[in-house]
C-alpha cells in the first residue's frame, strides 16, 4: 500500500497490539441505509462504498462483504474500507463497489427462520441493482467468520461469484466449509492468514484442501485482527478487481 497511512482509531484487534492503518485518501460515495430482509425477518443495515471519482457507482461491479463476528456494517467506514477502495483504484485497479449487510453472529448460515446466507445470495444483489450497480459481476470478501462464510457461499451457489477473498477464515477440521470445497472448483480464491493466528494451522489445511491452489494470498506475521488484515486489504482488493473486469 503506497503513500501515507493513518492510524485507525478504535479497538479492532482481538488481542490488541499494533493499530491498523488506512490510506490517507478520501472515501467516495459511502452510504449506510436500512433495508428489510425477508430472509432474516428483520431490518438490517446495508452499507455501500464507491471509489472517489466514480460518482454513485452506477455500472460498476460489486464485491460483497461478509463481516466477522465483532463488526457490523456501521463499522465499515471507521475501518477505512471506502478509503482502501479509493486507494486500490488510484493504484491502477479497475473500479468496483463494496456492499455489505448485517448478518449478526450466525456464521453466515441459516438458523431456524433466519438465513443471512440467502440474504447475501438473493437480497443483497437486488439492493445493489436498485442502486444501478452491475450485479452480473460479483465477488465476495470476508474476514474470520465472514471469510468462512464467503467460501461457503461460493460452494453452496456455484457460479454466483467470480472470486472469493478470505482473511483468516474461521474454520476447523470437519467444518462444512471443507465439505464444499470440491464445488468451489477452479474459482479464483485469495486466502490470507497471520502466523500468530490461532486458526493458522486450520487455514493452512484449508489452503492445501482447495481443488486448485489459491490465486492470491499467503501467510506472514500477524494475529487475528485488523492490525494484520489492514496490511492485506490492498492485495485483496487488487485480486478482486482483477477478477471483475
């Protein structure tokens, strides 16, 4: 990530340590709205970001965000996601839009009458279409619980997304995510995890279990927090952009 960075305020890490950083570039059109989700049976937050200089994002492809257990869409602006998006485009990535909705702590799986996975599959694209985004070109990105959810989404609905980027996906041996990897097929996957993360060994097993090696990603110093993930967002956004063109 080139250029000046700013410390990201607020507690974002599971175990403290270094503060996350965000690029010192402006966010574009960011919006936090409320939409009723029939899949979830409740009103949820719906957050979108367009890179600066691209107006309201009409016609741009979309990267769907599946958040981790400790964050919700209302946190996304504070995490600097809109600024990371602008930074990626200014560094040469083809422009795209970020969009995410609240899935609470259900691991992006159906539970009783509450189905956040179907919300992402069916309703989130419809809300993006309402905004004029190009939902024929979709990718999915998530961290922790959301990283596992993004992989599960791709295996449950083959062909729905063009790529998946997963940070430190919350998986363990025997998890249903592993059961669906064959259905991921040759879908481009980016997979990142810190070597100090308690999930490190499981994510390495996941890496080795994919039908084809990840197109992007790797392992390096870092824990299960945004201090680490913020250093990987530029690579992830470059990867996502390359799959949406």
